[in-house]
C-alpha cells in the first residue's frame, strides 16, 4: 500500500519571523540561530536546518480534534522554508535518521495503534499500519523528544 507524507504549509508560520523576541514569547515561541546539524528538523521543509539559519520554535496543535487525544508540542520551522512535497512512498531523510513513534488514528481521531520504529524502517512499517481498515491516518513523532514530525495518509 502506498503512502503520502505531508509537510506543514508555511503560511501559518511565516508571520512569526517578523515578530520581536518579546512578541514571540507572548505566543509561546522563540527564535534561534542553528548551531548544529542535525538537530533542528523543520516541519515545513521536512529537512534539518543548516548551521547559521534562523528557526522559530513554536507550540503547534498537531491533533486538533476535540477528543482525549487532542495534543500540541513544540516544533521547529526554518525561516523562508519551502513546503516539501515528497513523492508517494518516499520517506524524507529527516525522518529516516531518527527514532520515530508512529501513531495510527481512526476517523474519529482516536488512536488505534502505535509503534516505535527506527526511521530507516518507516517505508516498510507505514504500509503495514495503513493496511488496517480502521486506520484513517498516521502521525509521526520524534520518539525521543516527543514532537510532531509529519502526517501520513494513504496515497
């Protein structure tokens, strides 16, 4: 079964880069200059930010449905990031090089399965999880930090 990994659209994050550090703090965000690679995975470009780039760390509601699973967490966004559109069945390097928590949700946005997977095995484990007819979509999270990484649907 083929799958599609979805990056976040940049439009909702672009205004953050024009804010002062004080205003960023008011919206639970902060600015940083990247000092190491890998280490700052951008959810728009689905790539690690380059050393010297400006990023914003912001709280993002990745599970907005009003269920017990409603959730948010901190994510990084690169300044001037272009939205990634990976080909169907392709796992970006940013995900392949990390330990990933794959969480399967049904149409009611309730978790029906979850696995912790070495990112290098995602191309095999994602299709298996999506074969379950109860599964509507997956959320991928960085297992160590717990932050949302990407959404996955059937292609």
